[in-house]
């Protein structure tokens, strides 16, 4: 049955209380919250006082008329056949004495006399109202700031506590922690400050607005304010790398061939970039052109150094950059700053070499590969040099290479290729057997080899590092495994997959 609310007729007169509405309006304006929330808080305070007078076991609620300010206190009674709780229920027979048309499960609203607030009740009601208003104010502050993450905001320094700066943001407080302040930067109470909103999270004492002046995106947002083309989306900021207070690099790009993105960010006589540099306390800013070609982007990022050659290794995401002897210190920068920022900007690990160092490295690698093929395949130096010169660096690559690729090498016919690959297979089988035997002699369990991806070389390295059982392997963290085996053997993602595979038997045991 649908529950109906029936108000009883009484003879209690209620005078309009316009002052109640005036107080609600004043509080709503002062705290910048909705008037309705203030009135709801008042209703809860009056309801609490009414329950204290008439009994907490009663179902009582208070209503403030939004037009007149009249306060009504109502006690709800559910109509039942048999009364079990006289405080919240009324029999059908008794209900019919008060209201003619009534049914079981209907609810009667019985109007109670107004509550006269004593000192204790008034204090309690005041606390309820203050708490509800504070909660509403905090919720309003969080709603206002939660969508402003990633924006620049201005405020006034309120105080400095243990190196952390508390900033008055008008509607809330922000905190600029010591680590988010640019080096040599000091603030005093009353200083006006601009900062980047790094994070907004709710808290019992109000929203925490975490500010930063060292965040890379702070510089990007400053350029957005100074360069109309960035604000309009004509020029795009692709990436940013900062050494706060010292130096930074900004990569920009545009699809409009008529616009020079670097020149637009620099501005007439450097006016635009200088405005950003001044805000960042003299931080030197290099603006470079972004490119979809990684080699070109790396060369641009290392500016002002001039690059002779770039060698990319996409598997390890590394790049060797060759520069002249006179450009080495400029490319690396003081304490490696230039190459470090370029690496962060491009997302590639960059090694800077001089031409002589590059030649020396290539010579050593060539000699090392030649010796590897001579030892593993039992061939003379000429054949080993031919394989090394063709770019083969491991015996595994030789086995996997298509036959036509090998026969295209001068002096290699099908018989030579077949013999080389046969010797390569024999070598790998012998080496695998030797590594497995050596690892087992160290006490390593062959169960480790059942994990997909584990090679005999890995098995031996694990044994040498004390990982001798499947449980030892499963207890490792991904970064531990990578460090143990070396970056050249596997990535962190593959390491985590292998560890999870090693843990599979734990769950089988639980089942």
C-alpha cells in the first residue's frame, strides 16, 4: 500500500519568523553556500532540540517554511493493527478518532508545540548549524577547485610554516611545499604569488589544494598565457623538461607551415620568453622544435650543441649521439644537465660520444663479435669478420636469419650457410647443457626453467645470485629481477610477467 502522510488539525498558532530567514540569507552570503543548505542545517538543529525535549525514541522532524520562516515540529506515527512501539506507532482505532479516513500503514503527522531553547539546547543547536555549514562550505570549496587541477592560480601568501607556504586563494587555502618552491626563492606574508594546481583532494578540514612552482607544466601554462598561438591551439606544447631555477627545455610544434613555433614563443626581441624567465626566477629556457622523427627530435633537443651522427636502438630505447670534440662539453652540459634534460624531453636514453670514442667503441664491438663467432662456430677470422660486418651480434641471430640473407654474403653458398647454422645449433645446445649443469651444481632447482621466458643464461645468473627455488624466484620484485639479470636480458614488464607465472603454483596450492 502506498504510504500517505496526513496532518492532524491543531490549534497551535505559529507566528512568522522572518528573522530566521534573514539569518539563513546572511550566512549563505558570507560562506558562499546555498541558502537551502543553511536552512537544512537549521532544521536538523531544531529537530535535535525537539528530540531532546520530547524523547529521542520518537520519530520527530522539523520543517522551516521557506517563505515565512515558520517552524513546524512534527511527530510521525505509523498506523498499525497492533501497537508494538507506542513512540512511533498508533492503532487504527485511535487514529480514526483523529482523522476520519485512515488505513493501516498510513503515517500521521502530529504537530507538536514549539520548542523553547534553553542554554544547553541552544548551544547544541548552534554546534549542529555550525558543523553543517562548515561541511557545506568545504564541499563547495572542493567542487570549485577539483576541476581546476592543471591550471595556474594567483593568491596571497598567508604564512610560512617550516618552509611550506600557505597561500590564501580567496575561497580556500593552498599549500606550496618546500620541494615545490624554486631554488633561492623566498616568500613573506602578504606577497602575491602564482602557482600551478598540481592536485586537489578532499580532507576532513577542507580541500587540500597542492600548489607547485617546480612542476614542468607550470612553465607550459605560463607560455600559454604569454603566447596567444599556444592558447588558441595553433602551436602545441609537446613536452617539457625542467631543472627548476636553473634550466628548462620546451618542445613545440605546429601544423601551420606559415608559423615559426619557436619564434612565436620567443616573441619580438625575446619579450614573451623573457616574461616566463622572470616569473621562473631567471631559469634559462631552451625552446626547440618537436619532430615525429626521433633522431631529428634528439638533435633539436641537444641544442645548442651540433650533432654529427645519431644511432638509434629502438629495442632498448637508447640513442648514441656523436659530436665533435669541441662540442662534447656543450652537448653534455654542466654536471650533465643538457643531456639529462634532452633525455627527459625526448623520452630516449641518450649517450653522447665524440667521433674518436664512437670509432673506438665500434672497433671494440666489431672485434668482440668477431671473436665470439670464431670461438662458438670454430671458423677462421675472415668468416667471423664477414658475419660481424653484416651486423650479426649473437649466434641466435645467425640461426634465425633467412637462408637467402646469408647466401647473399660474398663467398657464402648454401653448403657454407648450412654448415654455419648446424655449428651454431650444436654450440647453443652444448652451452645450454653446460649452464644447466653448472646451475644445478650450485643447488638451483630445474623447476625454475619451467617458467616461460627463462633461458639457461638467466637460470645460471639466478643461481649465482642465490635464487635457487621456484619460491625464491616468485618472491622477487620486478625491479630486483631486472637488476639481477641486466636490462639487456628483459624489461620490467616482462620481468613482472615471469614473476607472476612463477607464483601460479601458490594459487594452485590454495585451491
